[in-house]
């Protein structure tokens, strides 16, 4: 025990250097999340001292939420302070809805992370420390979290599913008292956000009232919470290894097999879903929420098409495949009328045309796609589906309904209205990627147009 008590304490610089060196490569671009508070000021000071040694390109980002009367002063402080360090600093103004269902604090966090996602950076580096970690673990314990939640904030994780940027917390092992010591020793100034003292917010209530009370009766409460977090991470690591084995079992190219997932014991299937969501950067869902997602994926009619919203992600199932999409794929790329002329006779041929939530690419070809000779009189136009359209794909064959063609191609119902129909005059010529009317299909070596439709959303097994 004496050896443990006398163990030398590493300096804050040494701790941060070790964590940064373990994750960041020489030449990486680092963006520091700078609120102007003690934690972020110490982080910025330490990181700039290490930048040359580790070969880092460091800048700071202050997100101006506009929620407090002093917000302009905080932004100005950050700019002035960074200038004194010759640290590039950018101020980003965001709009935070004050009437968000989960409160302005959660809405501000979403807006802040959206600003981080816009950064051209390898790493977003934040100043969370050990006291933050203890509060997080206690908060999640009170919500009834399992091993994943009780493991606390990871040192490093993907920032979001749709970006290569990662998030890093180099000070997560350091107590706030040591940050305060460092700041005073180096004569650092910082700003205080009065809302951090408002115990109306649960995190502040735990920080300022519950944890001090527990420490007064049970000294070492924060250290005990951190030990519990480390034990939960060990348990989570074992569950992750099992989930990796299960993932290999259910993987089917760019998606996963729903029937293979449902063949697993439900506890393992739920752990697998949680791992997939976490790796895609989804907000940590509660156990009840993951169970609800599992029930939706396994429902009797789920094979007809299911989309479950988890933050900015969508977990999709169609037939036996399920996959994860980003919600931004649901936003239109262009406001289109119901009809749009693509090409007429010898007019210039557009190469890529945005349409609804996807895009249509046109390629000149020979013997593949639509015969140019047969559309010379009327050209081509795009139209939305109106219902009842059919295509005769083979000579002397039946006229096939578009619904039937979509089903055969494995296109989920929620994407079908986005797919443009290709017309020439009064004739329906093609359903891109899927079928061409036989009277318009190009013969071998005949000048032709190949039409390639790309959905805004990822659809495994479908030509993109």
C-alpha cells in the first residue's frame, strides 16, 4: 500500500502528451473545442505547448450558442486569448431552439457537434476530465444504463458516421483540481458560465450537490465511480468481442441479414445492434430504446420495409437486409417539378442531373441502354410516378407494373417515389437501373445513352 501511495504523479503535460501520441499522427489537423472555460483553456495551453514536439497543426473553434447575454464577450475573450498564443481561432454562430423537447442544453450540444462536423480536421479535441467522467457514470447509472453506458465517455471515438474526423479527450484521466493548479501556476484566465452553477439541470445537481454530499459521507466516491467505469469497460470489451463474431455471421456484403440477426439469442442480438449504432456515431440509446429497435426489426411485417430513427441515423430493413443510413440522405438535392426535360435531339447532354433525393447520370455508349435513334424525335424527359404505369420489357411479353419491377429489384417502398421515370413523347422508355422498354433498347453497336440512377440513400444490393 505504501508503494501505491508514494507512486509519483505524472504532470498534466506528460498525461496529455501520452494520450495525444497514442492517437494522433505527425501532421494531423487538430481542432480544439474552446468554450473559454477552465477545462478548454488548459487543454488549449497544453496542446499548443506540445504541437511542435508531436508535429500537430492546431487551431481552435468557439461555438457561439447565443443563449446567454455574455455570449459575445466569451467569443471575444476566446479570440483575444488565442491571438496571444498565436493560435488560429474561428467563431461559429449557431441557432439553438430554446423550446427543444429535451431542453436547451441538449439542443446546444447538438448544434455544437454539428459545427464540429463541418470542420476540416482529423481530430476534434475536447477538455473533458476525470470529474466529468465520474458525473457521467453516475448520471447513466441513475438512468439504468448497462455496461456500455456505465463505461463512461471513451477517450477516442468517431465524431459521426459520415465523417472521417474523430473525437479525442486527452485529459479524461486528470481531476479538475489539477487543471485548476495548472491554470494558476501558468497565470491563465478563463470565463465562467453561470448556467454551470444552475442546479435545475441534472448534471449540475449531481456535480454541486449530490457528489459533494456523497464524498462527505463516503470519501473516494468519484474514484469508486471511475473504477466502476473501468470494470464496465472490461465487460463491454468482452461483449464487443462476442458482437464481432456475431457480426461476421450476419454480414452480407454492404448490409446485414435480418434472419441471421434474429437467429441469435435476443440478448446477443441487442448487444450487436448497440455496437453497430455506437460505431456509426449514434447517440447512446437506452436499453429500452435498443429493445424497441430490435422489436421493430423483428416484427411480422418488418420485411416489407422499416426505417427507425436514431438521432441523425436511420436503421433500415427491407426483406432480409438491414443497414444504416444517415438522415441527411433524406434531404432533397434539388427542388424539381414533376416533369424535367433531360435531352432533346442534339442539345448538349447533361452529365449528372440532380433529381429528388438522388441524381441521374447520363453516359454516351454503344449498344447499352437507350437507342439514341429512337428518341431523336421527342428527346427525353424525367417525370415523377403517378400510378398505373407499366413497361413491356420483352417483345411479346406482358406489360409489367412498376411496383412489380421495383419489388424484383429490391427497392424499398420509401425510395420508389424518388426514382424518376424516363419518357420520350407519350412513351415510357425506362425505369433507370431496372428496366428499359424493349422498343427503345439499343441494339449491339448502336449509339445509345446509358442512364444510371443513384439514390441519395445507401441501398445495399442495389446498383448505385
